[in-house]
């Protein structure tokens, strides 16, 4: 069963140790958003009477939670969350790699209208999705695994509030796919109808203790894919059979953008809808591939 979380305030912070709920670093004031949570039961109590007949009443003994939060994208918030899973190489540049990733865990707090605080500890991200629909506000959606849920706690005081515009539209953003290497946004960006970016990894909660809660999360490497709808051209035509090249997605205006780029991708063109020869667009599926160092994505934030 999925439960909607209606919050008047929300906080997000990294934990000093997995699942302990103790802040380390900034406590982020999350902007307005929607959120939902569901309980996962991994193992049920199974009892039998003296005649080996199983009892109907069973209690969950291994439990965890899934959450999904949705925001109008704030480029500062998106950069803070994404770079928490990356390596800093200086000058505002970050790499996300397939191997050797750090493992931050977070606590999410929701203060409801009646003043109660719902707290989810040991939260691990398994998917970040940035959606740029045509002519509309860009959204950021995050999928979480949470190890435990606690009530009756106190809402943490925020130490970090992002000041970049909360609402960022597709028309002030940019994206591209080219067959060479990227130079910069001003040189390579072309008119784009819509764009999607997804980074995801497989997570499995494990080491359930006597309290029925997991203590660790086993993870797989990150994967990145994207979708791009743009005017038809020679490059998109060639992508019908798979075209190698570079991809760039610049979220927000150039003065405060989040840049997601890679020079090692492969694009595949989907079957196009029937349109006039003078008015065509193509939908490309972008597959990110690791380079010789294992890097699959560059992140640069100017916020």
C-alpha cells in the first residue's frame, strides 16, 4: 500500500553512519514537492500449531520502505544530490563512474500539517530522473530505499537553502547529440523539443537485525540513459542503426545551469511518427558508455 506524505516542511541530510539519523554536513530545506512511501515486507513470521497447521495470523519480521519524491527541479538541489555520489576533480567538475562509488546514506524528514514528524533513516538513492517536457517546467524525481521509519522525532533546523529558481523550464535549457566531442553549450546546443535523463543502480537491502530492520545495502554500478527529441537531420538519420558521439544536457539558463555531458555515448533512433517531410523530429535513446577510466558522465554546476 502506498501512502502519500503531505508535508508542510521537509529536511534532507547525509547521515554520520548508515541508518543512525544523525546529521553530518548541511541539513537541506527541501522545496515544495510531492512524496509517497510504501512498506516492503521481505519475510513473514510463519508458525504452526501442534498438528502442524499453519496459523492464519502472521506478523512481518523483515521490513523496509520505498519512497518516491518529486520536485520542480532546482539546479542547486539537483547538483548537491548528484555530486554526493560522485568524485570531485576540481573547478566545479564531477565524475560519476561505474565502479568505486562512495555510499552516502540520508535521512528524510517530513513535518505534517498537525506538527508530527515522519522520519525515514538509512535512505539510499537508486534512481534520479530529470524530465524536461516540451515547453513546461522541468521536474526532478528521486527513488529511495529506506531502512527504517521513526515517528515522534524533532524537525532539524535547516542550514542549507538553495536559492536558484525553483521552476526551470525546458525553453531556457538546452541539449544536444553530436557525432564529435562537445565544445560547450554555446557552440553545440541545438533546439530541443524535450529531454529525459535517468541515472539508476540496483540496490538490495540486507543484514536484517533482531529488530527486523536492514543494516546494509548491496549496490550495483550506476547506469545512465537519456531520451532526446529534436529536429530531424543527418545526425539523427544515421542514428537509426546506432550512432556514436557526444551528449549534453544543460538544465537551466547558462548563468545557473547544471551540465550533464559525456563524449562517449551511443544514440539509437526510434521509429518516427508520420509527418510532413518539412516538419519532422526524431526521438533518440542515448546510452552512456564508460571510458577507459570507468567514467560515464561529467557533471558541472555553475550554481
